[in-house]
């Protein structure tokens, strides 16, 4: 049996105006709103995008700039 894909939410729910990403999970508002309706394959696709966003987010933070 397949295990459901968990939400990446970490309960830090603030949207960054510059990037449009949640500062906690790095999802967009559309991704957050749709999460419960997405199939597991689509959720996994979003999670892969979040890995890339996290790298970008950390680089921008390290450089002292908002994403």
C-alpha cells in the first residue's frame, strides 16, 4: 500500500512578497490551496520543485537579499 505524500508545511506561514513563496514551506498560495486535492504524483512534483526553491532561497538569504 502506498503511503500518502505528507504536506511540507512546517507551521511558519508567512508569504514572501518578492517571491510569492511561503517562508516556511516555500510553496505558492496556489500550491498550498490545492494540496489536499492533488494526486500523489503531482505532490511529489511540487516537492521536487521545493528542493530547487530551497537552494535559491538559501543563496539569496546568504547574500542578504530577499528571494
